[in-house]
């Protein structure tokens, strides 16, 4: 008799999906009864914002995690999430928090698009991992902590910013987003923060002073001196460089090219 296999099918085809994570600020400081109440508030907020935006929450593959919900959305989901959904979620939060004697709910929202496939414990793929890192990114936490009147801070991946926000979809203003570096555990990359009701200057002030990213091998290393060094090939160790070297005036790192693969 052939032994049963615990492995899933090997022909599962991964699909590019929109992934979303909503996390509550300072949830662990609440008592048990209040935690239960705000969990119900979070589900209701997401339901209401989706309904008002014309999105079908029943079609979302959702993973509740106490103070956070992670969800993989249907393949045909469009820029509505970054536009109408964020707008209505912010409005619903404002209405909820206007209630007297109610526990204030403040959210960090992260959105990315990429490969996501079902797995034994939920979902696998780079997009679910990236969303988890974005929603816990120090710059996003710093922005929500600094802008005390805000109820919602949103981070979208660089992929989504380049392909959706910057592309000029209606209702999305690229000028309202601020680019930040994200380094959480082994994950490193860039994201774009927007805070409904607040301009980019407030966001920049909140993230000012957070450690700068390490430059990649093909980006000029600029210093606050009259000259800059750009290693074309080889390795730079301390003040010594092995390989090709260009010396000249300070150079501005080139802009990352838009991602167009989803």
C-alpha cells in the first residue's frame, strides 16, 4: 500500500495578488475586555470601508491575528484599495473615535502586490512577507506616533507606488506620499507613506533622523565633502578601494526604475 503524502500538489501555480495588513497601535496595553471590543471594531471598520468602496470582503482570503488582519484580495482587485478604500477607512475611523468613552483605534495599513499562494498555515510568497514587514516598519510606526491627530497611516510598496500611484490613477496623488527605507529582520526595501488628512511635510518631519539605508553596489556613495567616490567594480573597505574608482563632484543617486511586471 502506498504511504499517504502530507505534501501539497506540486503543480500549484502562484498568482500575483494584492495583499493587505491592518494593525492596531498599542493593542498590547489594553485589558482583555477592551482588546475584545477593539478586535470587533477592526473587523467592522474593514467591512464598512470595503462595502462603501464596492469591494466584496467575502472574497478576501483573511487571516485574523488578534490585533491585526492580513488578507489576500481577489486577482481582479484594482486601485480602489489605495483610493476609495483608504478614504472610507479613514472616515470610518474618525467616526468611531468620535464616540464618547470609546477606546480610540489607530491603524497602520500596509499594501503590496506580488506572488501569494495558499499554504498550510495561510499564505506563502514574497508579497505576504513584504506586507508583514511594511506594517511593522519603524518609519510607519514613527509617523503614527508623531502625528497624534491621525487615526490611519498607510504604507504602499515601491512596486505599487510606481505602477499604480505614480501612473496617475484617479483619486491618487503621488505628491502626498513620502518615500522611506524599510529594514525589518532580513527584509530591506523602500515603501511610500501616506497619512490621510496630513501633508507630506508632517510625514517627513516624523521620519527625520531614522537611520539611512545602506547604498547598493551600483549607487554612488555621496559624502558631505567636496568630492565623492563611486566604486564601479571591486570592493571598498574602510577608506581603501579595490577596483575601478571615479572621483568627482557629489552625484545624486539615480532614481529606481518603475516595476512593470504585475
